[in-house]
């Protein structure tokens, strides 16, 4: 990790950076952390393998975004 240059990834391309992020998220989840992603989904060690994740935002906002 090179913070002076603003680079926090070891990889150079987008695909490898995304894989690094997923590995980091999985490590945090397995250590007991709860993560709320940018879409409002709640990720933790009890629901990581479930396809339909619980959401933080109410349904009315989801319905408005699909119209």
C-alpha cells in the first residue's frame, strides 16, 4: 500500500482491484464486521451466502427508483 501516491491497491488494472476489494470485504465479514454497501444491502457472516440480502432502505425508496 503506497499512501503517498494515493494508491491503496497492489494491482494496476480494474479487475484485479475489484478482486482485492472482494477479498478485503470477505475478510472483514468473517471477522464479524457488518458491512453496508452502496446499494443499502447489509452483509454479515450470517447472510453472506444468502442470495437475497436484507436492505437498509425502506421499500418506498426502492419502488420510486424503479419507476
